[in-house]
């Protein structure tokens, strides 16, 4: 019996737990892969932002869902703002000396 009961219930309890937070829509970021030229949308959790001492060492990275390539792209000020505002995990590469 557990077999038929489980099929439609997957993830329901998690969805219910977040039902009260529905006002915040999941942010999706559009990205493209230079390797396979795929275009797709990524959730904030799929992206990583690394902030260096200068804009030349500030970039964001993700793994292409199409071909699995590790993609790294420079992030300008505006991109940094968008990503951090969207809840992307941020890594600070420089320490303030
Ligand atoms: Zn790709």
C-alpha cells in the first residue's frame, strides 16, 4: 500500500511548509553556456558569485545543465546587485586589509 500512497505525495510536506512564504517568487536568472550555446534559466541556488578586490576578479559561475560545463563569467556592478538581491550565494575573495 505504501507504493500507491507515495506516488502522488512526493514533496507535498515541503511545499506546505513554504506555503506561507509564497509572496516571494523564486528568482530565476537567465544564463547561456559558451560551450554548448544552450540558453536556460537558473535558480539562485544554482549560481555562485565570487567578489574579488576589483571588477576584474569579480565573477559568477554555474554548471551548465545542458552539457555540464563549468561556466564562469565576469560580473559587473549591476550583475552583482542582481545576484546578491536574488539570494545567490556570495563568496568574498578579498579581505579588507
Ligand atoms: Zn553547456
